[in-house]
C-alpha cells in the first residue's frame, strides 16, 4: 500500500514538474514575442488593418506657345458613406435634409436616397457609393450638406480623388502631345511631349491612411492626408496651335487624295530650333487617318534625293567639285558593276553644271560627281558626312528617336555600289527630323541647332526653368558653301524639280526627294519628300514633308506629292504674317493672295479646333478649357454641365459663343 501511494505521489510530482516546465516555456515564449518580436507582429497586424494609399498628384498643364491648352488635368471625386460610424441621433436628425440636398444635386428623388441610406445603416454597410466623378465645386458643395458637414467619423462622408487628363485639341497633334501610362507591372510608357517632360508635369504623389473594413474594402480613417500631394509644374511648349492646324490639314488632304499609307510634316523656327508643328498621320483599314505613330521622330528610312544636299555640301567642302563643273549625264543612264543609275528625265540632261544637276536632281550627275571625286578615298566622303553629325542621333527629349545609318568603307557590307548609291540617297537611313535639322543648319549659314519642344517650365505663373537654344554644331560647313547650296535650293523652286510650286507672291527654297522602297514589289512603292525653308532670302521657318507609299497611279514624285504641302503651309503662314519688305508697294492688290487669304481665313475659322465634350464637368473646369480655346462662355444655372450648345467634335470658330446649361 505504501509502495502504491509512493508511486502515485511520484507520478504527481512528475506531472507537476512537466506542467511547471511547460508554464516556464509559455512564459519565455510570451516574453520573446512581446520584447523580441513584438514590433514585427504589431506591424503585421497593422498592415492587415491599416494601409497607406497613394494619392496621385495632379499633372501640370501643357500649353502651346501662345498659352492655348494642349493637355490639362481635371480633378474628379467619388463620395461614399459609412453608415456605421454615425450616431443614431445624428443620423435621424440629418437623413431627411441630406436626402433633399442629394436629390437637388444628383437628380433622383429624395426618397431614393433616404431608403438607400437607411438600408445601408440597417445592413451595417461602411462603403456605400453616393456619387461618382464629381467636379471640385460639386464636391465642396456636398461637403457642406447636412450630416456630411460633421466630418468623416460623425458624418460618415468618405471621399476619394482621381484626375482625368483632357486634351482640348482632340485628335489633332495627338501623337505630338502624347501621354504617360503605367501598366499593372509598374512599367511606364511615355509618348510625345507628355512623356518627354513628365518629370516636370508629374508632381509628387501624396499618401492617405485607410482602414480595412468588410469585404476587403478600405476607407480613410480621417479627413487629412498623411502626406499632401504636390501638383506638377506647367510646361509651355514651342508648338503653335495655328501652325499645327495648318500643317495637320494640309498633310491630311494630300494623304487622302493620294491614298498614301502614312506621312509626316514638321515645321521648325529657323533661328531657334523651336518646333512649331509636327503632324504624323497613318491610314486605317477604312481609309481614314489618325495620329498613329511619331514618324518624324522614329522612322529612319532611305531619303532619296533630299540627301543630295548633304552630298553636295560634302563635295564643296572637300573641294572635289565646284558649282560650275560640267558633268555629262550620258543620256540619263550610267552603270556601276552592271547596275544602272537612271535619271527620271528620259534621255538625261546632256552636259550640265553641278549646280544645274542639283536643280534638276540628276542621279547620273551626282553619282558621277561623288564617285569620281572620292574614288581613291571613299572614307573621306563618309568622314565628311560624319563630321556634320549625320551618323548621330539628335538626342531628343521625345522617346523613340530612330538611329541614322551612314555606311563606312570599314564596314563589312561596304561594296563597289555603296559610294555611287549614297550620292543620291540610297543605302543610307535618316529620320525626317534629322534631315530637317540639317536643312535648318544650311538656312542658318551652317549653324546646326537642336530641335526644341518646350520654352519654359512654370509653377503656376512663376518661371522655374527657361529653355534656350542649344547649338549642336556651330559650323557644319563654311558660310560660302551654305550660300552656294542655298542659291541652288532657291533655283530648284524657281526653275528646277519644284517649279510646280513656284509663286511670285512669296519665296521658297528646298529640295525634292523620291525614293523607291519595297524593291521586291512590282511595280514598286515610293516615298515622296520635300525639305526646305522660307522665305528664301531670310529664312524664318524650315519644313519637311514626307509621304509614304502614295497611290502610284495618282503620282509618287516628291514635287507632285510632298512639295504642294510645303507650299500650302508656307502660303498660309505668309498670309498670317506677310513679309512686307517683298512688296513693291503697299497699294498693290494681288487678287491671288486676297483669294487665298479669304479661303484660308474661312477654313481656319471653321476648322481650327474641335469642340470638346464638357458635359458632366463642373462649371469652373469647363470654363477654363473653353476660354483657353478662345471661346466665349455663357452659363445658365449652377453645378455641372448638363448640356452644351455646340456638340462635341463640331468645328469651332474664333470667339464663338458656347452656352452651357448647368444642373
């Protein structure tokens, strides 16, 4: 018996000891959790219930050079209701007046809102949607409604802000204005001016602390942000909406008539390098055109005869030819290694000077001139092109610039055809904007200026950064050479391949280009181009027009397809800012100029801009957009825009009156 009791007692001691040790272990674990890993577990708990959400900053406005809006951010607000946090007293006292106010603003009967709010309270809903996409003025007005004016906790009002990017120009210049987008993986796509200068426009995002509630939803825990967002700066671009409109519609008309695949036009201010207009239009399957890609910036292709300017400048600088040197075009056909080089003029031009060869764009003359001048040292020709920067990108802020290609004798693929073919723009690749930059340098007596897209960055009305012209090369050639080729380009328009666009009313200078592409397709496809500047004597603007794959039956030469666009742009800009020193008398009345002016004035008034859709916007936001378009706005009522007197997409006239009905 004693032995049994002793055995039981030992077992009890053992169990008690185990329990004691277990208690010690639990205590140690608790102390470890509290003092060693306590902060970690606390953070995990808070992470699951509290979270900082990003508040996107408003992007700055993008303006044209005259202050017209190209892109602007309009704030929008979603309002929700937390039916749990409101006390019974506050709820019952305010639900009636609140429902009446909501009815007056949002349009539904007061009974609808009363039933909705009571149902939410009965079901203990904490995130009931009241209104979407309110403008700022509507949002501020709703904050003063009964119950909502008590704040987030006592009144249950939850607000979430977002921004919508508006583009008043619509589809015109869409690719030039561009955008910045971020995908689900956090990668950005940056296009055009919006993408290139996003570091100025974007601003700094804020943060707001939210609490997790039922069904995976999150609600703000206070009216105040943890970190207030800082809006982006405003950017003033070099684009001129009036010139952009002229360029866009001139290019569009030509593309439609020739049923071309795509085309681009760029207008640059000669002295500063400021891009005044850049239009890029591609054809859809149904035959319409839109801003598909930025061909001017990214598309490097064989330029054809517009490259003869580069070849002529190189030859004159290296003194392997002079403008008076006579070249035999040999009835319009010469051969290299069995491959023919032909002139567009059947039978050739006979024996002509180098200057005349430029004017008539003789392929045979140019290939003989360059081949004979550099046959013993072809690297000298290519090195001269390199010294003028033709093998380098410009270094544009806009993303996606194409890489030029100028082959060198040291390259593996260099052969006996490379040098003669380069003479007339084959076997090389260059983008339209790179070509225009070279032509602009010739207009500047050899000073090559980097194309520029913005004038300044502003914080509201205060300048932050002012952009100056950037010289890429102070002298790509001698002033003497520049003057010689400028005289050739003027003669090209007066009596050469571009004589079809010549007019006595204003002067132009430039070079046509026609290049075959997709050689394997019969009867072949072509790229038509024209590059130059105006006025010829004192250049103010340089311009390039490139049109790809026009309908061959309607025409494909540069002087027929591309040059008329150049002339149309020059004519309309002249009409807007006439060159007075070219007039013999202020009393002279030129019927053609007057007729052209009337046609232009009528068209520019009717086609200048398209009416944006401002329905649903707060009156303040709508007025800001419309007045920046030069419109006169009249309001009827208060609140958001319910109807607009001019339909969205309709062409606008200058100082046109637009009536807005508000509700």
